[in-house]
């Protein structure tokens, strides 16, 4: 899972608010899509699969504190729309445990929902092309590809954040002079408390900050390249482990209960009077 | 990350904070998170974190379980700060932000049953989301117990111990596969139950009333004070004075630890 | 055996309304296992307490699931309150209370009170009325003190009582119980039996339960059906009729209750031994009378 392990108060407010807004819109849309089918089917399935992901995350596959996530598998079982809701639930539950910031729940949910949807598309698509006997390998490959893509998505989000709270112009601490710049140089309304990713004039900043030798330097940028290097170095080990576990489980399910993977959520014949969960 | 430990504390604990209304605690947590977002001073952040730990100690919350959860994000925050190539002070700020926000959340969930927290979410989300949240909570315990049984069975039958990481990994994977099948069947049975019991949308949670209004006020007051502090120190050029709240926070931590320990000693003496 | 004229309880109910009838129903599971509930019709009348006995895999749960409309028969017919439950469950579910075997999975809500109030709320009752029904059900089961507790922290017996309270909250006319005595201590089992008896007598509630606990059947049931492996309804009758006949026991492949076995062995040793009594007070009377006659 490419969970955005970025704390609160680091990314610009506009970015995480946009994440929340986009997630809210997707969740709303997903719930509209799902209410055209029986909620008594989708609600328990989402609940159980979300719980499964959370249980998997609390187990240690290898006793080295690496935990498996099963988000790709969850996506295969749920499909993209139910996956959106499940992603939101999982990320919210984790944030409440301090695992990932509460402000970045929106962004995290987008990443996880993408993971679930991609996983669903790649495994289902791959299963049509490859023989069912190799379903485990398809799932493993799909997992690596999905996680690589969503990790890139995370790097992209961080890059969007730009200078953010580290920016001197937004009032961050100057590590060299140990002084904080006043973000209200342009008046209270110009930047205010919602500052983030905005760049004050470097010349103004130089003028305001007495003795600030570094103010004349180019504004500090988030070293996205370095961040990406760290993430892409540590990431593949996680992708590999996740792929191995997902592939093993999907292969096993493909042998004992293939309808689970190919039949979708409609596992039981619809009974009259069930339409739309109405009485 | 053992969710059952959290749940046990929230549902069976009896501190003053447990008796406060969920809405107040949610509001206070929200104010702390706002403080985290606003502040750019590591000393201010540290003061808030110290005060939270001190309050937890004073209220005799299970710090031994809470702190590892609250400190866990520090690892990733450090990696992020390192990768973002900032200096040590900014790194400290980022790490402290992560820990402080996590502390606020952890204090919330260790003293408030999840459904009460979810009830607040239910009010602003579509019905299907709120209901799925509650069913997730309830399914979590069924699956966690089942997984524990399956893992134990697989390990016993495969003769695996934690010192054999590869075999252990294979055993856990097998248990997860079994759990997946069980989970899917569980969702089908849930469908049966919902149908039988007349589910028509809207799993409701009875609101929990506060039995300690003073604590409600104190929690919100603390959150507001922290936010004001962050705003003041961000808006005004007071870089030289942030050591004062930092010191106050450290003192609050010390006081909380002492009061909490004294109370525990008194209770043991009474027994 | 199944001739109603030999069955005094069924005679009493002869005029009573038929609530449930299952006629030669067949169901095939995904793995190919087939259950054929045939041989005799399964019938439950209004106010009757009917037990379903049988070994594991005999189809007891399958039968109950057909009554609940969770399964549609491939052959045969199922009628509950005059309708086919698989097709028209929404019409009748308000009148049916259920406690399934695995109560962990049946409890959905975050607190005991919320779970018991679940059905009243879902049926759209105003909150004060739903709360009132929930409280009444909790009092009936003597678990009002558990109202604010979280279900997954309860013991197995407590969970079963909560599930039962949830089933009774809407004051159903038909109660279906799958292995309700599992996990209950003897005192709780006795109080549950008393409660079921009271509900039947006072409200005319029909109860169908499946159980392995043979010893509870004489105390609980007005009528019983015994299923053989594969679902065949081998035997039906009152508990006295079933447990006093070695032939019937053999046909149904069931072990008799302790008291029935005691009397059967007494008769084997001494033909003058009394007929089986299926309750302890009756057994004491019968044995004392027999001993007195022998003196």
C-alpha cells in the first residue's frame, strides 16, 4: 500500500483540502452507484473486506514489522466503486490510530482507491488473457505494477506540495538564523493562515528578515528528487513482498473458489422483493 | 497495531476522559490537528505534545500502549524530512507534527469507542458509508479472532516458529487465504442477517452522553488554547519567546507523570 | 405415530392455524451435497413448540433456512403464514424472529441496546417506541444491565441472550431458533425454556427450534420431528411417543434423553417397570408408585 506517510501540517492546506474534496465527491458518486444494487449486499461486503485489510495490516508477515496490506486483493473482490468506499474507511480507521495524518485522509484515500481500482482492472483483465492456472502470477505482476504506479502517484502528490510548510516565505523557521519569518508581510489577508506553497517576493523576504544571510538564496524546494530516490529504493522490497503474498492468496482462491474472483459481488441469486433493499 | 487493545481501552476504561462526550473529544482533537497544521515552531509543537502526554499520564490512560502508536509515524516523518532535505530543526518540526497529531488521535480512540467516533462521520456521509463503517468495526473483531485461530492452527501444523521467517511468512499467508474465504462467507451470512432483521439502511448508534461536563470544557479549552498559541507565534515576530510554552509543556508533562504515579501508588496502597 | 388421533397435543391444535408447512423440499449445495426434506410434511401450528432433531448433516439448518426464505426449494413447497418465504419474505418478516447458530455473526450493532433496537428502528418505529420495545426485550431476558456493553466483549451465553432479545423485540408470532441452548449454562437454559413456554402460552407464539440437546426436548417441545442423514424426515410425534418407543428411536437413530433411557433399561430388567416419564417430578412419582406396588 502506498500509504502517504506524511504528517499533518506539512503539505499545503490547498492540497490536502483538495484531496478531501475529491475524495468526498468520489465517495458520494460511489454510494450513488452502489445504491442501485442491494445495499444489503454491498454494505457487508465492503465492511468485511475493509476489516480484512485492517486485520492484514496488523499482522506481521515477516517478524520485522513489515505488514501486508491486501489492497490489490480487496480491489479484486470489491470492484472500483465499492473500493472507493472501502479505501475511505480503511484510511480513516488508520488515521484514527495515528497511522497517517487525519488531514491527508483525502489524499490517502485517493491513492488507496486507485490501488484497488487498478488492481481490479489488471487482475481481471489479466485473468481473461492468461490461463486461470497462472492466476497467482497475474495477480503478483498486477500488484507490482499497481504499487509502482501508486507510489509514483504519491511522489507526484508530494511534488505538487512544492515548498509548502518548509517555505521560508510562509513563516517557517530559518534553520541558519533560527528565526521565523513573518508570513503577514503583505498584510493579514494576503497569505494568512492558509499559506502554503505560495512564494513571497524573495526581495521582500530579504528586506524583512534582518541578518538573514540565507534569505537571498533561492527559496527552499522540497527535494522531490531525493524523496523519490528514497521511496523508490525502499518501495520495491514492499512491492515484492506484497506481490508474493497477493499472488499466493489469489492463486489459492483461484483453485478453491474461482467464483470469488470471477463472479463479482453477485454471489447469490436475487430473490424477489430484494430490489434496492426495499421491503 | 492491535486494534483490539485500543477497543478494550475505549470500551472498558473509566478515566475522566472516558466520561466526556465524544463530540467534545472530537472537537478537541480537531483543534489539536489545526494547531499542528498552523504551527511552524518546533518548540510550540513540543509543548503541545508534552502537555498531551502529561494529561494522559495524569488521567492514567494506558500510555504503554498509546505511545508506540503515537510514535510510529515519527519513523515515516523522519524519512520524509530526510528525503525532503531540510535541516535538523525543520526535521524536528516535521517529526513533532506527526507525533502530536498522532497523540491527539490516539487519545481520542483510546477513550472513545469507535462507533461513537463513526457516528459523527455517519452524520456527514452517505448512508452506505456510515453503515459500512460500523460493519467494518464489528467484522474486525470476528476476523481478528478467526485469523488468530487460523494462524495458530497453521503454525502448529506446520511446526513453525518466529525464528523461521520464510516458513512463518508462508504460514501467515496460508492463514490469510483461509481468512479471506471465511470473510467472504461472512459477508454472505451478513446479507442473510440483514435481510432477516429487516435492514433498510441506517445502522444507528445511540449517542453517548457526557457524565463529566467539566472535562468536556477542559478538553475543548485546551484545544483552543493550543491553537491560539500556534496562531500567535506564527503571526507575531516572537521567535525568541517560544521557549516559554516549550518549558510550560515540559512542566505539564512532569506534573502529569507525578500526579498519575501518585494516584496509582495511592490506589495500590488502598488495596 | 403421525396419525393426529394418537397425538393429544396435536388434537388440541387440530383447529389451530397452520403457520409453517414444508413438503418434500430438495436443496443442493454448491459442493453437490443434496438435502431432501421428505418422508413426512413438517408442520407447525400457531402456539406450538416444535423441535427438530437429527445428527450433524441431517438438514436441520437447511430446513430452518427454507422457513426463513434464505433458500429457495428446488422441488417441493414451503409455506410460512400462507406465503412462499423465498418469494415474499418482506411481507412476513415483521412477524418472524430468528436466532441463528452463530450469534457472533448475528449481532450487528455497536452496543447491546442498539442491536436489540435494530429491528424496531429498521421498521421505522419512532425512537421512543423502538427504545421501549428494546428495553422490554432486555428485561424479558434479564440482561438490561448489559445495554451499554459492546457485543464482542460479552461471553457466548450473554451474546445468545442478546440475539434472542433482538429477535423478540418486535414481538414476533413465529420464533425460529437454531441450536439456541449452545453455550448456555444449565440455569440459563432452564430460564430460556421457561421463557419460551410462557411466550407460547401467553402470546400464542409459535416456536421452531433445532437442537442436539435431547434432554431439553421433553421440557420444551409439544411436537418433534427427527431428521435422518440426507434430510429424510424419519419420525414425528410428541416427545413421549418418540422417546418411549425403541423402534422409533432406532428409526430416527437418536439417543433418548437420560430419563427415557433409564426407564427403558428398567423395563428391560423388569417388565413391570413403569412407562417412561420424561420429567424428573413425573419420574419420581412413577418410581415411587412402582416401588410401592412392589412392596
